C-alpha cells in the first residue's frame, strides 16, 4: 500500500508545483478520476497477489492465486493499463 500512497503524493507535488509555476493544471473528468482510482486499487491488489505467489508453495492455492492474477490483469487491460 505504501507505493500507492507514494505515487499519489508525487502526483500531488507535481500538480502543486505546476500551480506555483503558473501552468494550467490538468483537469480530469469524474469518469477519468474514477478510472484512475480503480486502476490504482487493482495495481495494489496485483502487487499483493504477486508477493503471495512468490511465497506460496505448489498446489491448488497457487493455481487460485494465478487465476486471480490473470483476472486482475484482464480488468487492468480493460481500463487501458499496459504492463
């Protein structure tokens, strides 16, 4: 979860710096904001699942995790995310 918050903080710092420099801030629609939030959430879930797969032994649970990872990546792809 820390990485997600770090990236948000960096984005906020960049936006703040642009405002101070007089640049026009990037305006996002409500749909774009919601899509970004969904993507961030899915990326955090994907990271957690990858860590679980790394520490998991062989077996049915590992296959369940792999299936879940494929599902998350499909959702991310549908939102326009590229690996």
